């Protein structure tokens, strides 16, 4: 949830009236477009039957989905009130859930703050670049960049130990908070660890390696981060993460086996209905749909698994081929060219997946190499 501020000391999630009006107007437009397209779809069904009407229904559902998303997003700002203030006397946090009737208020006077810890955090940033060619095109991609997180550790006015945090996306806002803490005599520590997943637990905060803040950070805010580098995790978090990775890898392998079994079903019950031209299926068959879905699903499996070892794509394509081969043996199709047509489908599917997968890996490798060369050149220019 985005917070609004004018002075980098007072934050709130409450939207101005014009922004609420824009949200309501956007919701109304999406609902109107969705219902209109649905009416056109119903009319198309009554006149010409299914066909183009399916596309209209999909478009209608898409617009209604946009309206639902915009409505839910607006409700978050209307149902929940959050205010954060770094005032003259201390740090104050207030949150109220109007729907549930719950409230939370924390006030940490500066004299009761044991210390403040500044660490690294991450956020997504859109980066646009103009590419020249036959036509100039503006391309935008989202990058993971480094930001900062402040953890405040102290005792509130109800004599309870509190650990709270606040992220800073810009150096300017962080500097304002540092100046306020310094003026009020609050001890400031700094760590090179990323505090993105750090629990708000006093014992955990005490265990983080830290040193007194002397005016500079060990990282550059806004700089690109290739991965969640130097992330601080407790032993329990590390165990949970390792177990999750192990489980995801196991499930990913099982999903690939299920995808291979689906190839058997397709070869036995779907492929026999396709026309064959020469040694391959005709252009009017569903071969492209089957190929596209198989490749796409395997990519989704890899996204779910996370890290993929270099040999796994070859192994998984072998598993897919075994499923296709078993399907050939079990298929009731007696055409002499059926086996060669299915083999052609298998080679196209496996070849397409391996080409795109390793092609993206090579492209990513050259991209990292080019970025490193650019960073090295910038450092040399700055030294010069």
C-alpha cells in the first residue's frame, strides 16, 4: 500500500478526493465496457452462434476483472487508515481497520528508543530505454533496485518493547530521518545486511551484525540488484527456505512427469483425429496448440521451481519424449505415417523448448557481461 507524504516526516495512505473520484470513474468505465461487450456477445450468439462471440465474452470478462481489481484496490485505502509521523517528541504509528473495527497505536519517545538500525531493502523500478531502428521504440522493463529500511527498537508509552520498521525508497527521505534521530540523541547503527525478511523480534534485531553509523551506507540506494544479495535470515527462516526449495524442486519434477503423462493422453485420444500431410500433421490440426501449451507449461514449471540446473532441461525433455513415445505405442491410430508425424511433433516441441530456454540463458549471460563492462567503464571514467 502506497503512502503519501509532503515533508518526508508525515505519511498517510489516505488518498485525496480527486484520486478517489478517478478510481470510481475508472471502475464505472470498466463495468460499462464489460457489460456492453457481454451484450454484444449474447447478440452475436443469437445471430451467428458461437465463434466470434467467445472472443467478446473473454473481452467482457477482462474488463469486469479490471473493474473488480480497481474496486478492491480502492477498498484497501477506504477501509484501512494508516498514519506515520516522525514528530518532535518521537515516532508515532497509527492504523485502523474500519471493516474489522481494529486499531493499533504505537508511540516511541526519542528518549525511549534504544537504537535505530539502517539496512538494505529492495523495490521494483521501471526503466525505459529508447531503441533506434526502422522505428524508434520506447521499451520499459522492471528492475530490482536497492533501497533502505529503518528498524526502530525501543519501549513505547505503555512500557512495552516495540520493534517497528519503515522503508525508504529515496536517499532524501532517509537523510531527513537520520537528521531527526541525530538531533534527538538517538543511537544509529548500520548493517550491510538486507532487512527485507527480518522478523520484528528484539532477539533477532540484537543478533544482526551491526556497527555505528558514521554517515555513509555500504550500498548505493537506487542501484540495480541482480539478486537478493546479503539477505539476513534467521536459522529458522533458512531452514524453512531450504525446505521450500527442496519441496519446489521435487514438485517441479512431478509436474514434468504429469506433463509427460498428458502427452500419452494427447497422442492416444487427440492426435488420431488430425489429418496427416506427408510425414507431419496438417496446418489445420491442433499441433501448434499442443506444442505451444507443452512448452509454456514446462516454462511455468521452471518458474515455480526457481533455480534450474544446467542438465535439467535436457533431462525433462527426455521425460517428455518418453511420454510421447509411449503414446505412439498405445495409440489406436493405424495409419502408416502416424508414427513419423508424432515424431516430427516431438522433435519440434523438444527443439523449440531447448532453443528458447538456452537462448534466453545466453541472452541473459551477454546482458550481465555488457552491464559489468559498462559499470567497469563508469568506474574508470569516475577515477579519471
